[in-house]
């Protein structure tokens, strides 16, 4: 049986390239934060949202417990946000996410969590780069590593977690539940957000001719294998 999981969404970034608050930016009429909440909710037991000081979140309709915590060091990047979120989460496992990946699929979250097993972390690797803000972490060792790194002046998430027993989850395993890996596309700029909107009109490879019932059955078998 899988351990309880907290979804930790870092929503308080400085958004310099985007030009406005990403959490409140909309895609198809829904705030990006709502997209992230909807993707995580079926796979987690609690939700933690990390905001900037004074940030106003858009209205949402969560059906799971939500804790909101302020990131007191926004200039330190996502690592400080993760530390703030991990510190208040009650579940032993945390799934880390940013608020600007609205096409994240629940099946991808579940695949990453299933791979955690005896590891301290699972970090997807897409396009040759680690994706620590779409990763699963054992809360206690990850929080300890983040706090030590921040105290030592380290700001990069991947550097902070370098000492963890981490599994790099390759594209081959992720593509089985997200063929074009759209879960890892971020809206760093308004142009990126427009591209994500266009992707919504373009079905993922392999999905149009596969009946919904069969797709669900196949995903269930895939999760059991891994």
C-alpha cells in the first residue's frame, strides 16, 4: 500500500519572464493553480500551496484538505518554497510541483509516486534534464537536505537533493502514460501559455483511436507492472 502523499505546489515564484502572477493566469478560463490542483487531487491525500508573502490566490474548489504557507525567501527560488511546503505537510511523501505546468496528468503523478518504492526521491528526466519540480520525495530526508542546502547558500533544487537516494525516471516510462510528455511543458512566458492552449486542441499521439475504457485498463496494468 502506498504511503500518504502531500501535493506541494510552489505558487509564489517571482514570475519575471511571465510578467504577472502565474497562479492566477488563466488557461481556458481556469487559473493555472486550479489546473494543477485538479491534476494532483486524485493522487494525493493533502494539498499544500506555497505562496509569496501577500499573494492572493485565485478562487479554487478543492475537495481535499488544503494548507497555504508563505515562502519567506522568494529570492532563493523554488528550493525555499519546497522547504516551506515540506515543513507543513503531514504526509510522509511529497509530490513537488510548480503552478505553471497545467497539462500535468494525474497518470504521470501516479507513475512517479509508484516508482518511489524504497528510494528517497524520484526525479523524472525529460529532454536530457532532471525535472525536480515534478518529483516525488520522502518528506523527512528531503526537508533536511533542503534546509542544509539553504543554510549553506545553495539555491538550486537539484544540487540540494544530490545526496538523496534518487531514482531518475526516464522518458520511456513516462511516455507510456503521457505520449508527448506534455506534463512537463511549463508556461514560463505568455507565449508558452499560448502554446499550451494549442496543445489542448492536439490529442496526444496514440490516443484518438484508443477507446477510453481500454486506455484506462491499459494504464491500470502499467501501474501494476511498475
